[in-house]
C-alpha cells in the first residue's frame, strides 16, 4: 500500500504546511474513527485536475465493524455528478447521505467532510459507517457519537488534530476509557473502563456530577488555565497528557478540549491503566542500574588487578618478566576500558571510538619511554556489542603494541588505527611506518604471544586477520574484518 507522503508527492500540489497538517491528522484520526464507529478515507485533490481525487490514507475503527473491505489508498475517483467528495470539495460544506447506501448488501451511512484551511479546501475526509454493526443505543454510544459530531466540525474548520500529538505506545485510546467533562469541570459521562481506572485511583461513587478537579487534582492547573483562556476569548486548541500515580495504581490521562468555531464546549479525558507498564518500567530501570553497577565494579576490580601487576613488575629483576607483566597490565586495562564505557550507558552496545582513543593514549604513554610515537585514529567504529567490544579492545591493544615494538622497533614513528563500520561489517587496520615485515614472514608460524591472542580472538568472532607490508611505502598493516549481527550491524 502506498503511503500518504508518496501519494502527496506524486499527485498533489499542496503547500508544505498543509502536507504537515494532513500528516498530523492521519497520525491522530483514530480518535475520530473510534468515536464515530466509522471507516475514514482521506481524499486529496489532483494538482492538475479538480475533478480527480486520490486516496491518501485510510483507517478502520477499533470500536465497530468495517464498512470498507478493501484498501483504497493510491486509488482515484473521477468527477461524478453525485460524488459526495466532489460536492464537499466544491461547496466547502459537509455532505451526507439522506438514506443508507447498500454496499455488498450492507447499509452504510456516508459523510464527506471538507478540510478548510486558509479559506481553501485542501482535502476531504470520507466517513463510512456500517449500520449493521452499530451497537444498541446507550450512554456510551451516545457519548461517542456526540464526541464524533464535535470532532467532525473541528476537522471541517481545521481545528483537529489537537496538539500535542499522542504517543502511539503510551497514550490512551477511546476504548481504554473516556470521560466527557463540561466546561465547568463537571463530569457528564464516564465509560465503564474509565470508572475502573478512577476506582483504582481511590475514587468512590458513580462519578457523574463530580468535579474532575477534585477527582484528579493533577489536571487542576491546566484545566483552570483552559477556562481562563476561553473566558478571555483566546482559542483553545492545546491538549496535554499526565500520569497520575498512586501507591496502588498508575493511570495515564490524555485531556483534549473540544471546540466549536474555536469556542470551548467540552473536554474529553481518555484514561488508560498503566500500572503493569509502570511496574515493568521500574523493573527495567532497576535492572539497568544493576547491570551498570556490575560493570562499574568489574572495571574497579580490573583496575586493581592492573595496579597489582604494575607494582609486581617494578619489583622484577628480570627484564623479560617485567615486560611480560606490563603486557598483561595493558591487556587488563583495555578490558577495564570496555566495562567503564558500559557502566555509563543503558544498553549493551558501546561507542567504541571512546575505547579506541583510550587505548591509543595508553599505548602512546608506554611507547614514549622508548621513542616518540604518534598514535591516532582515523574513521569511526560506531556502536559495537559489549561482548565483541571486549575482544576487539584486546585485538587493538595487541596490534598497536606489536606495531610499536616490532614495526617501529621502539623507535620514533607513527601508528594509525583506521576504522570502517559499514552495514554488517567492521574493518580495523593498524598501520605503521616502520621497517615492515621480516623476509619470509609467515603469520601462521609466528611465535609472538600477541599475534596468537589476536588470531584466536578474531577466529572466535568468525572474522579474518591478515598482516602485510605497505605497498610502495615503509611499514606494515594489520587488517581485521569482523561481521556484526543485530541492531549494531547498521550503526
């Protein structure tokens, strides 16, 4: 199915502001569909022909059966003498059927609502109600339809949708619970689900006739501000959302003012019991905090180990033993750097550039005792999963140390860490401008502990590792390729 933006870009000549308005409408018109028990279709005028309209969007009600079995987005209707869409577009008036139309043997009521902005009709919303599915009349159905009538007029006059936009994951919907509140704060109607929400917050009685400000003190300030604005003649268009917390329950509220010709006539309050969701959020926050604390403690423990290795190396008389302990110290520090970054975030992916820069500082400090070494990073690693980051930090540490000790032979020089993160592949190159590889060098037969560690870790990551001389210039390049999986593959 085509998207609204695609239809508008292909067929329509709307201003950018009108495109934005219609996009907001489509993101919010579930409220209108549910309160009217109707399917909605947004018809957009053709840029070159006022007799052609294109279906830009369509939605079905959650509260009742559909009246349209087929998806019509991307289809067009052309001029017909009895076309309600054309009549509404040309007259700027709401059109409706006087008798039920039959569609596939089902009686369907139809309305065509022009959307008027800056005295022009920019689109038409066609509303289809399946009469076979209309529920028996009652207070809930009557209130829903009363809300729909006001929303229809607001849509006609460009007063709907209401800012700010709803959150599709958290905002309450019509079926979650609805209250109709008069401009004086009196609750005229409260749906059964809304009553249940209020009961969980500690309310008693049938709620009808109660002042919503006494029932929900959290809405008092905004509700009074709404009244003051209406009494001073200011247009009322802003809604708001708030979560009411009680020890026994949490209820999310969405408060929307209803207007007629920019005059405030009522307010609807949508209610959703989010107690379970809030509890899960608290559990997730607790879990995240625990994981971060674990990473922090692991980092501290690793730093303690590195400090002990440093102390021990200073007491060693054997140069070989001293160098071995210092190599172990650097490896521990590189792992600690990963856990330090993980302890500062909420997910298990780390921005590896920070770790790489810390490793380069550490390698540069160690190399400064032997010669002047410039170590720098080019490119970016992006975000890397935590389990890969640990191995990758060790690989980078070993390759940088190998470039300094064997490539530069502890003399002056430059070591460049070049990183490329493309889609599902991460490429790491460590380039030096030293003496290059010895004649007859064979990586598979190398006896270096550092290179053995690199080969093993890269193999565990199902990656590739190679070491080659630079072409046409001094030095050598160590290249590692790793395939990533999961969300970080696109970072």
